[in-house]
C-alpha cells in the first residue's frame, strides 16, 4: 500500500505501483460507489460527490477488484 501512494497527493487512490491501483474508502460510514470509465476530456462531476480522483489506467487483459483488510 505504501508503494501505491508514494508521491501521490490524494488519499483515495494510489497509482504509483503500476499496474496496480489501490483505492481506500470508508465503508464503515455506509455505501461507497465506484465508477471506472474512460473519458476523452474532464468529466462533469455531481455536486454531491465529496471527492473525485483522476488516474491514468491501461487495462491489458482483465480488470479485477479485490477487498483488502
């Protein structure tokens, strides 16, 4: 996890240890939505979102989401 956030300035998504991306959330406070979508330009974000992070991602074969902790 430390390697994923090395040099990052956000606390949501660590992308410094490619090809892995490490997301942190606060599930203890309720449902957490996650969207992964390609965008050609900066998207318009809903006002109710507390935070958003833009991360470059290149998926070679398969995308896998795993729970940690």
